[in-house]
């Protein structure tokens, strides 16, 4: 499966209005498109950064939706007050033990390798993180997406509360500072978000 993300850096005080627009207007319109499986939204209410992700049955239907999604992203960006950045991804892995609930939080980590080593980064997440996640209190889901041509991998791990996300912080630090560098993987960025909307509906693929 494939996904398209829209990242917007806008005004924190517009986040509630943006979330309402995505839930009530953008999501129903996008879900009506052929091949659209679902939608999620991550929101950082302190910085005004949000990531809206749509999932698609295959690459062809994702590409055919480009104009509609770009228009929808533009309207969302107007509300939040920042320019939209759209990126297309291949969904490399998904593991879910529970649906996200109000108060859920997600830690997102962006990784970079050589383009021909993307599978190494995906395997690093699978081998280093996934076996440990099921035993962590409050763990909900993990998704891994890649842009092979750019050597980019992004892993999003959701927990049912901010407290449980913080409890898992040491394992996340070890991955970023010890395991990933030892595998030749550069950690580009990491950030924490509220899970504002959780309807990506991607089946287990790990």
C-alpha cells in the first residue's frame, strides 16, 4: 500500500479549527475517492506543526488523486496558516494492537540511508523496535513508510497516553543514539504529536 502525507507548519491557535476541518470536511471527501483507504492526523499544539496522511490501495490510485488531494491540502493549510508540503510514500510495515483513543500520543522518527539501503533501515525498526513494543505499557501501533529514491524512512509509534510515550523514551533514545548509528543509519529528526485523527485503516503488513 501507499500513502501521501501533507505537513504544515502553521499557527498553534488554529490547530483546533484545522482538526475540525480535516475531520468534518477533508476526510469524508477524500475517503469518497476510489482507492482511498483512510486518513490520520498528527498535531503538535505547541509548535503548530501537523501531518495529515492518507492511505491508498496502490500507487496508481494514489497518483490519480493528486489534484484533489493538493486542493484539499491547500484549504487545510489556509486554516492552519502555513504552506503545505506533500510527499508520497510506500507503506513498508504496519503493526497495530489497539486503536488510538483520545489522549493518544505518537513519536515520529525520520531516518536516512543510501537509497539502496532503505530496507536496512526498515529491518532495523523491525528487529530493534518491533519485538519490544508489544510489551510496553500503552503501546498502540507502529507504522513504517519509505521513499526509496531519497533513502528516507519514517517510523511512527503511537501510545495511548503522553505518560506511556514518555516511559518508552529510553528505548527510543537507544535506537536513535546507539542502534541506528551502528547500522549506518542517520536519524534526521524526531518529534512528538497528539494523535488527532486515527483512521488510516492500513492492514497489518509487518
